[in-house]
C-alpha cells in the first residue's frame, strides 16, 4: 500500500488504483477503494472509466463517454531505468497529472508519447481536457494495484470555475509527503528546472539551539588541513557560513539515488575558509533552513581531497586563508552528520569567527569595474522581465530558468541590468515585481567595450543569493552604501516612481555587436548560420519559454506596420481595472487621467502628454542609424512641455550599415503628413510570393510579449502572467483583469518584415519591435532597433517653437521608407525565436548585417 514507511519500491507501487473489491465496504478503505456507483449522488466519470477497465479483457480502453475533466496538477520526476533496460538512456522525465471530474480527483500517469504537450505548455493546470484513451499499468508486486495511464487527450481552454474541494478517489494520493506514481524516487522535481526545491520534502523548520560546549572538542580548519590524512575521527568544527550555492540535481535513470542533490557551503573560522559539500537526503532536510551568516557546529563529518576543477569563491576579507586542499562532506549516513545551528547570542568574541562582509557596488561605480569582478548590489526594481529558459546542453531535457531585471540605486541615470538565473529561491524568484527593494549578492560583471553598443551587465553566479523582503536585521543593512540607498529611497514618492515601472514583454538582450565578424566570435554554436529551410525545425524544437537566437541569410522583400490595438488604451480597459480592484481616490484620479489620455488619436500624438519639438531635417539612412544607438548612449530625459530636447550619446562618424543615402524628407514642424504609407513590398516579392515552396508566418506579437506599465495594486496578477506556469493550480484572487487591460510601455506598434531566402524558395514573416517609448527607463539601454532602420524616435539637437514629434504612423512611414533601401540587398538577419507555450511562437528580427559589415 502506498504511504508505507521505508524506501520506495520500483515500479507502479505508489498510490495506485486499488481495484474495487465487491466483498467489502469500499467507501472508507485506505488506498481509495470505492464501491460501484449507486443510485445516489452525482456519478463520477473517473469511477466509470475504472470500472470499464476492470471489466475489459484488454489493458487499453476507449471510454464509453468522453467528458471534459479539469487539470489540477502537472508534476515531473525522473524515472529510473527498468531492470530490462540494458543500455542507459538519457534522463527521461515523467509526468503525473491530477485530474478532477467534479466528483473525484485522480492522479494519473501521462504516457511519455504525450510529454511534448507539457514541453509546449499545452497540457497545463487550469485547463479542461478530454481523455479519449486510457490504460492500466499494473504493479506486479502488489495484489490489486495499478496506475491509470492517459494515452490520448485533447487539451481545451482554461476553465472558468475550478473547485479544489473535490476529494481524491484514492486517499493515498493525498498522503504527505507526495510520491510519484512510478519508479523509486521519493519526490517530485520543479516543473521547469532542477535547481528549485519543490514539494513537501523540503523542510524549513530547523531552528537555532543552544549547545553546551563543555564536552565538545573543537578543531580549527587550518589544524584539520594539516592533520586530516592521519585521522580516523574528526573533532567538531565551529564555523560561520559565508556563501551558499544553489542546488545541483545529479539524478540519472541508471543511478539508484533516492534524493540525488548536492550543495556547497563556504564556511570559515578564524584560521581559514573551506568548502563544505552537503549530499543527498541532507539537502531536503537542511537546505532551506541554512542561510548565509549562520554559525554551525558540525560533528561526524568526513573529509576528502578537494575536487581539482572547482573554483572557490574568493573571500571578501583578504586576511582569511583559502583552504583548497580538502573538502568537508556532510551525509545522512557514512557517517550520519550532526548539524547544530548556534544562536547568535551564544557566539563568543573569543571564537573570533569572521564577520559577514559584502562587496556592495553602486551603479556609478560599475562603469569602471573590470570584467568578471564580483559584487553585491542593492536597489529599486524598475523593470522585471518574464521568466525564460535556455537549454543546458543541446538534445537534452534540462534547462536553466532566468529573467532580466533592472535595478536603480540613485547614483546614476542608468540602472543595473541583471541576468538573474534561478538561485534555488523560488519563493523570491517567482515573486519579484517593480517597486520592490532588491538585494542580490555574488554577481559577476560581464562587459565588452570593443563592440558597439558597449556591453555591460551583471549575471548571477553559483553562490548568488537574492533578498526582497525582511531586510531589517540583515547584516548588510549596516553597510554605508546600503544606508545611502535607503536615504535616496526616502526622497522618492511611490506615485512618481510607478509611472516609470515596467513589467514583462519581449526583452532583446544582450545586444549584438555592430559587425557580423564580431558577432561570430562572440557566440558558441556548432553552425553559425542557419539555412532558412531549417528554421521551421528550429522553431518546432523549442520548448515552453525557451528563447534562442539564430542567424539566417536572405533578402528583405516586404514590410508592414501593425499599430497597437486601441483596446489597451481605451476607457473601457481602465473601467475593467477599476472594477477588478477598486482603487483609492488618488488612484482613481490617475485612472481618470489615463482614460482622458487614451482617447487621443494615436496617429497624431505621442503616448504621453509631453510634446517634443523638431526641425525640418533631411535625414539619411546613416543619420538614422546614429539615433539612440543603445547601451553606449546616455539616457534621454523626457522634457517638460516647451523645453528643448537634445540628443545625447551620438558620436560623429559612427559607422553606418549602408553608405547610400535615403534622402527621406522628415520636415514636419507640427503638420500631420498628408500621405503615410504603412506597407511596402518589392518587385522581387511580387514576382516570387506565389511560387514559394514554404512561407513561415511568425510575425504575430502576442499580448504577453508587450511590456506593460506596472500597477502596484495588480502586482500579483502581473507577476503571475510573466512567471512560468505553476505545477499546481492556484485559484485567482477575486475577479482577475485581462493582460490587455494594462497600458503598453511602448509608443509604437510593430512591423511585419518578410525575409525571402537567397534561393527564392522559402520566406519567413518575422516581427520587428522599434525602440520603447521615450519615458521608459529602458530607452537608452536596449539596442532593440535594427541598425539599418533605427528611426523609431527622433531627438534633434536644435528645437524651436511648439511643434511636436510625429505620431506612431508618421514614424512608421519613415521606417518603411528607410526599408526600401534594402531592396535586393543580401543581408544576414539575427532572429530571436520565442516559444510562449500553447502553440504560440514569435520570431523577432533583432538586427541585420549588410554585405559591408558581414566580413
């Protein structure tokens, strides 16, 4: 029976069906035994299917009635090799799917042939699906037990009303801790990566306890280093945690490890610092309870020679000796380690344990920091991107989860740009949003000053940690730079800052360099160029939230402007938000202002109410390239009405992609254009478009790829939209709004660009998103514009009068005119492919290289 103590048993032994027995009362028997349907109460579809399988001579059946059931959970685990497997297979992750028919819940095994539905986030929690074929996988070591297997399904839409109150038909399915239906593993993994602790095996209740040291013999780390090879038994260690790594899962199908986890702690006493490795079952027991700064008493550990290829974090205090010849190993057995957290009030000065120091860096200091330098940062989150995933290795099922964030600290007009990978802290990683005070430690500087735009951002390391709440009492609050940040924050008003906060959307970072040769040397792929005939396979191979960058050759043959839907700016959208969560009086005033602004004609005016001035200018294509080049440019301030606007960061003689002149007259001076073309197609396209062997259409921009203005009162809803799909259904709070109800953070729409292959046989439609609106704090940070069509916003140096910048359609017309210069030019296009799940894929044109700069 499932739920028994001891080691899990291989095969379908956990929480199986427990077939109906007509000779006993089935209503309350542990294991979920039930009686055949009676005449009272609603009839369970799950129960009917089980009876149909029981009465059938075959293991696979087609249900006599196919009705929609609700998906409540999709849980992942590693399935061990079966005894009959002679050749080890790569990791094979299996999925248990919990369904509800409104009467009962049942945990089912998903046939691996349907795994792709999970990979693409088609089969997900909250939807209704119809199961058209089921089978039974029997447990041959138990009497009357088996697993209900889903062999064929049709996934439908999200259900409007979902109840979590329905009981499990099999009571073993709700026992704690949860166990997978198959294999010998005792736990589930996080749904989208292996670094995050998931499930109820991860304890959090380890508390400090006072210890009587009178009978405890302590050895220093330096003394242990000199004598460990001659010892059998080791005295206790009294150390402070300086660093804690994220989790490493090393499970494989051919390894019989129940909980194959590993984590590193860097600990120190007065004589040095050393690596401590925590193995296997100790990780679920202790990982979430251990934090940097705690003092530990370690007993019954083992010592071994250190792994030669691992690089230890450099101590903040250069006076601390780095011990790299040995490692301390903590195990549940061989020998069973004893770990005690010592309360800080019991720590004595004579122990001389090192203090917890930090390397806080301000944004103004970052510009002068060398590559690979390690630092800590504190600041205000001003942008939080959506969660993305990248493969650890090609042709494998393991992924990293990461997101891009921007942090402002008041010392510079530029924010920190941080590539934030999962740090095994899902409770923080999945709950960050703009306007939060954020601390991230052990970040590494990534920079390249030899490319245009210059590359400068921070990325997490194996020892990085993040903090978003509970800063009070943390050791870093006494740091001078942290105090300066707190003082800066006190001068800011929430209402003033919220308008600059952005969440989610497609984020094209890092930017690619100005020449294809530099791009080629900066990436590590087997094949630099992808044939346009291979693009479809590249797209189909992507999994949920995976984003990949490829390079193709082709000819731009058509471009079309797609304006924003007016729904996101309309008064009805604001009304929806008010009804979803009625604001305070001041909030209502802001919504009312947004309503009035939303009624303005988008084609004639910019998004915000501030007017820009322009002069008559004859802009060549090379001049357009110089406008707002990206991260190397200085930020552009949003002027007050009537103030002059100056272009910053534009260097004379900046290299042009094309030398030919566009000679596009942009003389506006406040006058609306009489004729604005929102599309163009070349003569070549008119000749070839009907004779193609394949035409790929991936130019649609979905609502979740549009960055949104952040609204604090809807932070939970917005955070959920840009997090990964959860493994278990969580009911929404109240009546949730729609994503389209939130104002876009972009002033322009997007462009549909058609690229024809060099052999004129295959074409692909891709999306091109121009620069974000001027008031967006990310404006000067992102090289989102193709350098050959870099004219989403013009900021002339000399401005007079009260004329304003042209509206989106006028700007779009200039971009389209600039695109005509590309007629019949062979280019290399850098494409970003984004899989949003549920059959939604987008392809963005990130940059193009012409023949002049591809060598």
